[in-house]
């Protein structure tokens, strides 16, 4: 079987799992929003005793907010419900809770799916990634900016604040009227909801509870997106060599998590399946993986091994894997010395 035929066959094997089930979708909303609201209230009540006591429900609520984002994410792919209007309505509501505008993120994320792993089409809906050669040739200002961007404290700490609170509040350049109006509506509802809660419980309590939940869940969200495409043997090639299925199964990791974390992250660890077919709802990703034998060989990372990805900074086109800044420096020096010719 040729490579092209095997790739087509793989997509066909995934197709049966693309149908959403309304009962499962509704139940997921209930078993996600219900615990989130209860934990939020419990965190607020616990503040009267101690913030450290409140941290227990806060951390758990952050996990459920991550799960809420997965519902939002599925809705942007129109995979959570069969009805597009229902996906849009539920997705917009979940976007309010997660601070993401439905149409804007849906557009950027669709571009990410269409270009993931394509070195010639980077820049929309992805993590800023430079190759070793690009970094070596870049001006010092770009190298400093890139180092700051790739610093874990910036990416997972300041990153959520910038993306969720600032970037998501403004329309992207070229946004159409429908997308702009959706962002305005999302912003208005967010402001109204925040004002209502601050009036009801006080702004200090609101910031302590929601601010903490936001920072924890935001860091989790960026970490998941980062680690699912930034692992040692990932997939980055030039446009002429790029293949959608290869980008999905080789450039998207299988993040094998403990069952509780798998539940809270909405099975998004089966990211290779999601990239193969965004129409597979999150509650069918594990089933699709287990019933598709070729997927047994996809890149797999665990909670322990994923920590190593923090040191990955640049993509080396020659060895086709991620390297640290220190390793990149050695590669550049080696390449320069090998290209030098002895004087005659």
C-alpha cells in the first residue's frame, strides 16, 4: 500500500467516530458546569476560614474550567452537537466562562489545524517557533524577544494574562462583521457577569477566587497546547513536503495522562486523533484511538516525560527534532567550523 493510500485509509478508519451524540454532549455539560459552580461557591465560602483552605476547591475548579474550554473547543469545530446553531450558542456561552470569543478563536484554530507542522505557514493560532538557522540569523532584538517568549515563567505565567485578558478582547485584523459582533457580545457579557459577581460578593473575594482559578486553568491550557506539539520527535517540514495526516499523527502527541487528569482535560491528550479529524467529539477520542490499530505507534508522552519538553526551544531541520538553546549554539558552532576551508 502506498503512503498516500495508507493515509487515506487512516482517515476512513476515524470517520465512524465523527458523529456526536446529543445525550452524551448534554451530560458532559451537566457533569462539567455543575461541579464547577459548586466548587466555585465552596471556594468562596472557604475564604471566610482561610485562603489556603479555599485553594483546594480552587484547584479542582480550575480543572473543570479546563474541561469547559474543551467543550468550547469542540463547539468551534461544530463537533459537540450536530446542529451548527446549537454549537454556536453553547460555544459562545462557554467562551464567556473561558474568556474566548467563539468566532475569532474558531478561525485562528482552524488555521492552526490546516498549517500545523508547516514551516512555511507558521504564525496563526500556534506557538512561536523558530528553527536553529532562523534564530542564528535573526537580529539580536528578535533573539531576545524569542528567549523571553519561550521562558516558562513568561509562557505559562504571563501568557494566560496576555492571551485571555488582553488579546482575546480585541478583533483580529481582517475580521468580518459576524466575528466582530460575536467578540463585542462576548466582552459585554463578561463585563456584566464580572460586575454582578463583584457586586454580590465583593471585588476582593471575586479576584481571590476567580483570579486564582483563571491563572491555574490558563497555565494548564497553554501547557497542554504547548506539549501537544512541542516534543522531541515532532513534525515540521517545508510546505512542499507537508502532509495533513503525517502532521496529525507525527506532529501531535498522544499525551497519556492519569484517568482523573484525562477526564478534566476532556481527553484532549488524544491530540493526534483530534488533528486527524476535528469532527470527532472529545468523548469519542479515546475510543477512536483504541479502535484504530495504526495509531498504536504514534508519539506518546507521559506526565513525567512531558516535563522534558520545557527545555525544547528551537527546531533543528537537520536532525528533525527540538533542541535547547545550548544545543543549538553547539550545532551552529559545529556547522560553522565544518564549513570553514583551510587556507591554501
